[in-house]
């Protein structure tokens, strides 16, 4: 028997997954922020977009662009995934940070980047916990429910998706620490691109 918070979380995730434009429009109205459509190879570092106050939406293909016309404020394209060495990776991260600042109308502060790194790490930790629970208890969620819950994270800020995951799992997550939270967070992100 599912508890109320699990059932409500599953329904909310299904509604977001089936009609994501509504939640994106609501987020933009509430925050005054902008949504950025990220094509697959461009979605490697959503933390920088999030830190600048943008809502990164990872789209599956170029064909999704027409479906999101009028709801996306900026498009991020190009290959931002892998770099051959640290210098190249840092150059790409710095270019992306500059692009995000221009798209948002303000640059991301160092503390905002660290906060964003932590938010995405917390969300990833909760997704891992969800996978582990589904493996231990196959009856906990149907495959479609699991897919909707994960897919909802494409359209929600990481903090909101983490709250959804926490309510479904019935746990209070420990905020994930960011690796080496001293120094330059752009360097941490650059190392991840290698």
C-alpha cells in the first residue's frame, strides 16, 4: 500500500512528464528567470546555467525545438561534452559561464556555482537511492512511474526534483557536498569534462 506522499509524487511526476511546458511556464512566471533549451551534446554542465538563474532543459533531439517554440528563451548548442586536456576544458567552462551570464542578464557568482554543484549532486544521490530501492523492491514503482519520475527532472530545477524524490522515497536527503569546495568551482566542472 502506497502512502499519500508517494502517490501524490507519482501523479505530479506523471503530469510534468506528460505536459512539461506548464511547469516551465510557471517556473518562469514565479522566478522571472529564463529557460534554456540544451541539445544533447550541450547539456554536459547544467550547473553553470542553473547558477546564473536559468532553467536548463535537456532536449532529446533537434526535432524538439519546434515543440518548445515560444517557451524557451535561449538555445544552447554545440558540443560541450569532452575536452582533451584541463586547459581546453577550463576554456570551454569559462566560455559557457560567459554565455550563461549573457543569457541570464547576470553572471553566476562563485557561491552560486558551488550551490548549484551541490544541488545537482544531491539530486543525483536521490536518483541513485531511487534506483537502489526499485532494485530491492520491484513492486515499489512500475517502470513507467520510474521513467516519469526521472523524466520530470528534465523540466524541474534540481532542488524541486530533489524534493519530489525525497517525498517519494520518504527520506530527508543529506545535502551532497561538492568535491573540494575550496578554490575555483569552474575548475571542478572542467575536470569533469575530461
